[in-house]
């Protein structure tokens, strides 16, 4: 199975809206029906972020819809979900949030080789409008340059 096949949800706007300084992988505590919905690929993390509560990190506002085939034991779609990190990683992230005004945004949810649901987190700073325009100009230039080089070589 390729890595791209395991992705359940991706936050494509995160790289546009934020300057991602560092990424790390975290486990996530899920209920049974949530795992079934994730395996169907129905999650959304477009408005999600990670927040601290009592020294723990939680994934807030991630939408995992209710499992259609279940009648009794369903979950709340937007409940906060605890993120599982090593103590060193947790301390580093919490320190960055408190000191430097860093935002922790989920970049993707996927299943690893062992079948465990993981969240790729990005330590990010918000981009200003000027930065977004500059990034767009750079991307357009790279695209144009590649087109010119391809036409010249062909």
C-alpha cells in the first residue's frame, strides 16, 4: 500500500495560511465508530487545531461524522480528541505555544503501517496577506520556469 492511499484527511489550506516551521507525528485517542468512519475516509480537519487543556494536547474542532450503520454507540462528531505524544515532544510543543505564539495545526490524518490512526501536526506561524501573495508569486514563477525549460528542451 502506498503512503498516499493511507491518508484519510488532509488540511491543504494550512500550508497556504501558515508558515509551517516543524512537523511531528502524534497518536490520537479514538472510539470504535470513529475508526470505522476514518477507514471510510470521511473526516475533515479544515478548521481543526490543537489546544492545551491541563497539560495535555487535544485535537479540537476536527469533524468525524457519525457512523451511519450504528444506532446506539455513536460518537459526537466534533468532540475534542486527546493527542498522544512523548513527554519531550509534549513539553516542546507546550513551551512553543506559551512562549512564541505558535499555532499547532493538523496537516493530515492517516493510518500508519501497523494500522494505527496518526495525526501529522505542524508547528505554525500565521502568514500575513503580503506573505501569501509573495508565496503565490514564487509558485507561479516556478511553474512558468518549468514550462519554459520543458519547451526549450523539447
